[in-house]
């Protein structure tokens, strides 16, 4: 089942690294965000007065994306009604998973509904808020001749760190420091042939990515910008404060 929402954005090309279509995964039940998700899907939970999906749609449109397929399951009727009732800065097609397919399966299922099957496409988890240059990611992807590129972001400790000497004398405290590791940011860029390599059911990080990495065709792009995963009420509160402080609410509503 699909439903479309038409708009007419003015987009400029990127030459050889042009990307104009994307998939958003929004199929989870988001139990850790209850009660916010008792009656709506996580994609419609509001951050700074706007649904997560709307923040994502405006960012993608600003980065040149014209077409989005959003894959959903839980509260799919609510998401369809939202898309039908709201003017968005790009064309949106909603597809519904009859049963949970996992992240890799969800990407593959949604990608089958992309309007340009012979072109590369971006993938995005439906529970993240981010602002960085997708255009730069695409250029790096092309320059490295990658089949897939995943955006990565620094790992931030959720806890304060206690610094000590070898004799256990406390020397300092650091609140939630950035650790010397990188995590998958949930933003991807795929060449069209990767679609067939994604699992029908399951997680692409367990199947597709290890194979591509072994072949040297999987690249990483270090995000130089904002990123926040919204997984629980604390994340939601933090993201609202950050986006409000950055002044992005006005930009989204314009």
C-alpha cells in the first residue's frame, strides 16, 4: 500500500554525485518513548514543536533530495494521514511493512518503491536528527568509488568520567566526554546495485555491510555537524533544547 504527497521543490544538481532520492525507516514501535508513542509513530513525536520526520524532510530537501519513501508499520494510518494533510518540501511515498522486516529488510522493501531504481539513494533511520552536508558525503562516496557509505559520529559517554592516578587519587571529572570511537549515525548512501544485496529480513549491519567491508567497497564519512539519536524521553528533552538553541525551529517552519 502506498500514498503519495506532491510538492514542487526547486533543486539544483550536483553533477556526478547528485542524489535525489532517499528512504526513511520508521517501522519500530518505539516502546522506550512511551507515552509519547502511545497513539503516534516515533516519526511524528515532536521535537521543538515539529515532528521528527518534518525536521528530517526539511534537512533532506535542503540537501537536494526530491523524493522520499518512508517505510512504516506501527501506527501507519496515523503517518499516512499526516503526510496527506501536510505540505512538505519534497515528494513523499509511504509504504507499509505487513510484518517487521528489520532494518536491512525495511531498507530493501522501501527501496523497491523508489522512483529512480537505476540511481543511488540515501537511507536514514527515522529516529535521528542531524544537520551536515549530505552533498559532501556524496562527493566523498563517489571519489572513493564506494558501493555504500555510512555516516559516523563520535561516541559520547552517557556518564561522567572520573580521572584517577595509578594510586587511585582522583584528579578530575569530565561530564559526558567524547570517546575515541565512532558509531554508525544511521545515515547511508547506496549505489543502486546494493539494493539487491540487502537482506529480505534482518539487519544489513549483520549481512550486507560485512561483505562490502571485506571487498573494500564500504566507506565511512565522519559527520562534521549536528547529530542526535532520539531513543528515549531524555534524548527527546535534550534534542528539543539543542534545536531551540540553534534557532532551527524558525528555519523548519519557514
